[in-house]
C-alpha cells in the first residue's frame, strides 16, 4: 500500500479527524487528502464523513489493500478477483525484478499442484503465492516449503483448527474414519489414516514451491499456497477428501488469516534454523509407516526424522534412507 495512504488509514483508525488536520499531519494538500480518502473508499474501506471529520468505519473483508492494512510483514499485496494461477503471476513478477510480493486471489481458474496435478481453487479460498529473493544456495529451497506449511498450520490452529503437516507439503486435518479403505493389505494405504490409526486425514492446504537460480545462489523463490478457507466442499474433488476452514470452525476472516500466514512465513524465513524444529512439532508423518514413491523406486518403512532442508528419513528395517523428494503415503501399521 502506498505509504501516505497507509498513514491516512492509521490516522482515521484513531478516531474522527478533519481534512485540514490530516493535511497538516501528513504534510500534503487538502486536495491530496480527499483523493486518498476516495481511493480508499474505492478499495472497499468504509470511511464516514462526520461533523468531527473523517473516521474509519469498516475494513473490507478481503482484497489487496485490506490484507496490507495492519500487515506486520514487508510484503506488497497484489490482489485478483480471479486469475489462472497466482504462482504464474508471481513468476512473471520475478522476471520483472520484483521481490517480497504476495500475489493473492479469491479464485484460480488454472491452479496446479505437485507433478502438475490440477488444484481446484474456487471462490472463497485463499490462493496465495509469495515471491522472495533469499540469499541462499539452491539446495536450501525446500526449507521455504516447510516454512509455508508451518505458517499455514499455525494460522489454522490459531483459528481453532487442529491442523498438522503430512510430508512434504500437505496441511491436513484429522477426523473420524468414514469407512474402510478400498484396499486392505497391511502395506496398502489407508487413505488419510490419522496418527492413532482410526482417523482420516483430510487435506486443508497444499503448497507448491518453484525457484530459479544457480547451484550456489537462488535468484528467486515462489511459494504457492492453496488454502481451502470459506469454500463449499462440494466444489472440491470428492476423491481428495478435502477439509475446509469453514467446515471445521465456521467461516473465518480471510483477511486476518492471510495476514497471519504471511507474518508467520516472514518470521520463519528470517530464522531458517527454526524451520525444521517447527515442522517436526506439527508433523503427522513422523512415527508412521510410510511408502514413498521416488524417482529411484519405492521406499517403505517408518518415517523417523526430517533433516534440513526438508528430507525425510525412513527406516526400512535394513537401513535408513534419506528421501529428498517423492510422494508419501501413510500405511497401516504392521501387526
């Protein structure tokens, strides 16, 4: 948000203030004050004109200016009512030299997840991509995926949702098991089976990280987050057994939720050594029997640890295998 406009909002939030008082406080003309007030009204801010002066009466439910207002993280927010992909837009901005930009949308029409899978992104969700330019080697890029997962999980827990993280990039919610798996052998997945073996893990959010750079230095990283916020589960793929914030705790304030995600991510990126311990705290994968499909084949065993910058350590019984990338499935415990 433009600095003067932000200062106008700060002044109005403190109570009624006249145009001349605002002009003197901000060292601008009265005409400039009026233009800023009108621009803020166009952004959806309710600004009342009272005898005592202007006053902030209402903050919009969502949007770029709404999220920027009160955001305690150094990101500019670019908002779209609808866009094919926030990640694609963030990549375009990266090519233009931008940094610390949050691309936010109410709806995506061409969202994609890992392995180019379609990601349903209806209106009411939080479809968010953060463009950053960290001074780190390319091998550290997975840390930003972990940081995003932790940020979403913390925001969800603050909202009252008992969320956790399934390696490598899914934020999930556990609930009662709604029936047996279609497959039943001991080494076959129980879709979304929870930590206690009797719950279903339903996907609340997914994360897709993209980067460009050389081996010794990242040029830019884009961390995309697709969060099922206030969306109708009927608009999401039924086979994915999705969870939504509104389905868990009722409609959430998307503006405040987005702010908390961005703020938590910003704090974690400034303290990279804190990311892996924080991820472990919320992990649903550790201690579980897993199957991980990798480019070199399947790895089956107990997930015992996560190593910087995001590799999963699996004890197969014969050896410990460190997996840097792959699709992870939670399996039935061996009886």
